[in-house]
C-alpha cells in the first residue's frame, strides 16, 4: 500500500469517526486555531510513517508530523494571546 493510499484510508476513517465524536462539542472558530486538531494530524502522520517501508517516505512523513507539531504550538500561542486580550 502506498503512502497516499494510507493517508486517504485514514482520512476517511477520521472523518467518519469525527462526525460522531463531535456531537454537542464546541467547535473552534477555525481549525487553524485548534491545537488538538494539529496534534491529531501529527499522531496520524507518525502512525503512517511506522507502516512505510521506504526510508525516504518514512522520513518525509516524520517531517510532516514535526510540522504539524509546530502548527499545534502556534495555535496554542494564538489561544494564549486571545485569552490575554479578553
């Protein structure tokens, strides 16, 4: 199975599960501002990387996971700034 096929399969599974898990939950103004969203993407990318055999593909997926971690950190920082402004 290719990396793209793994991502597509997991993405479909995530969207399906998210529909039921988020009932009644407060949705952030934007996905960009949701650190949990980015942390989940990082975990997903690391999980996919574990299944990959090609070292270069694995390295790329782990780099993507690190980028998602940085996005989560930025989202947390934005939340702190907004909280301080209130």
